[in-house]
């Protein structure tokens, strides 16, 4: 078996010997195959893409065609020791990138934009708009940029501490 990609190797290290694993969006099934062979794990992959399903089967992975947006009601509670969703981390990274991008953009343009004007909201909205050019993570980048914009607006309006206090 060929070595795993470095990012999948990190995820594989989270799984202990003999654990029951459910891999959400398992793609070609190589991660699960690695876990079966190297960690004696058992489990299933969930995949919606027909190509991924075919590749998983070819890789000896038990794969179930399923739409994750419809939930996991077909599985009993505690049926698995580990539930892996590698794509989730990519989405979180995209959301964080959307949140921090306005600060980076502002720092790159310092000296160009007059300091007397607070353009934080505009930078955040620019990231929201720019996120639409990244089809794979458009919504995550937009959410991050939107959160940045809302945060900047709340701070400028003097209500940030009030909004943060609501959750306590």
C-alpha cells in the first residue's frame, strides 16, 4: 500500500488499535484501508459521490452511500469509537481564513488607507465578496468574513461587551 498523504497520516494517528471507525465523506477509502491494515480498526465509510464509492469498494472498504445532510439516524448510539470528518477541518480552516483575512488585508494596505477612517467593516465585506471566488469553501470564507464584519460593527457601535455578556 502506498503511503498516506501527510494530512491523512495525522488523522490516522488519532485512531487507536482496534477501534470502530466511521469515516464521513470517506472519498476513495484509502484512510480507512490504512486503518484496517495498520491499526486493525473496523468500520464503515460514508460517501455520496459515485466515483468515491467505486474507489472505496476497490480499496476493500465497506462504504455506504449516504447524504450527511440527512443525518446519521441509521446508526445506533455508541456504534463507533471514532467518527472522522476530515473535510470538517478544511471548512474550519477556511472559516478562520475568512475571519483573519480582513486583518491581513488591512495590514497590507496600511499607509494607503487613511488612519482616521475605520474601514474594518469594508475589509470584512470584501472578504465575504471575495469568498465567492473560492467555490469549494465560498460559504465558510463568507461566514468568517461576515463574523469579522459583525464583530467590528459591534465594537464600533459600543455593544460588543453587551453582546458577549449575553452568553454568560
